[in-house]
């Protein structure tokens, strides 16, 4: 079976899917897309009109999906080794999906707005939007601190899809707004994530590309 993941090694939502692949040791092919290359961008848009990665194509099944959470749901549905990423218990699964939404919408998305502003030309910056994103990120991190005070993973003792979502969101959030003492519990959770072999591997693979990240 060939699973092909269209991705870029620096892209945060691709990291989320990659963590899930490495957690479950599911074999797949990486298809690195350079969106700065007009031909590669045009081909990618044929696959996924919104032009966002990751996109997973299951060539044998003749199916393809965008959206990191849906890709992880698909892995959990099809591969026994990935099943634990979405618990069988329906109440627990609901908590995992809620936490996944929290990390995507209230941490990851705020971080992306801050990074996105760095990529804008000098006369098209949005200081008010960035200020708002920073305040919303700070508020969300307070909830992470509260939930992670006693350690563990996003929804308890088992590593799930919520932790796949948390890893890139917190990694890059800490880059754009260092957690420091204010968000110490979030920082300790991030350290646990970085020590997890699946995420450590994603970070190692991204290493050659880190110079492309806009630092300011
Ligand atoms: N909701 C999507 C978000 C995907 C997304 O924002 N991907 C970014 C990379 S991290 C992207 O493709 N950016 C390229 C662009 O916007 O041109 C998911 O969960 O997969």
C-alpha cells in the first residue's frame, strides 16, 4: 500500500501529521512540495484547490484527504498501530477531538497569524492583528498551564491526536512568544513533546530548513 504525504518539512501542520505517522510507524512516502516554485504550486493546486498542506493520498484506495486531523483520523481508522491516537471510548475520543481543536484554533492559528505578519511587506503589516493574536495566544496558554500542571499528555496518560496537534503549535508558539516563567507548565509539556521520539524525529528532519523560518 502506498500512502503519499504531500508536505513541507518546515510546515507546522505537516509536523502534526508526521508525528502521527512516526508514532504508529506507518510506512509512507514524503512528497515535498515547494510552494515557491510556480510549477510545483500549480500541480499542487490541482490536487487540493485551497493549496494547503498536508494532503494524504492513499493510492491503492484511490482516496485523498487534506486537513491534518482528518489524515490522523484516517490513519487511526485503517492502521491498528495508530488506533490509540483516537481512543475507542467515545467520551475519551470527544475529549481528544476537543483538545485537538483547541490546539489548532487557539494556539496554532494565533501563532500562524504572528508568523504570517512577518512575511508581509513592510507597508502591509497588521500590528493590531498581531497584538490581538498575541493576547489570544497568551490567554490560551494560560489554559495549557492549568491543564498540564500535573504533567502527562494533553488528555491524560496516553499520547493521542491532541498531542500531535499540540507539538507543532507549542513549538512555534514558543518561538514567536517565548513561554518563560509565565507559562512554565506549557514549557514543561513542550519539553516532554520534544523528547518524544516521533516529534524528535520531525524536528531533526526539519533542521536543514530552519534557516527559512522568519525570525522577526
Ligand atoms: N487546517 C489545515 C491547515 C493547513 C495549513 O495551514 N497549512 C499551511 C502550512 S502549516 C500551508 O499549507 N500554508 C501554505 C499557504 O498558505 O500558502 C490542517 O489542519 O491541515
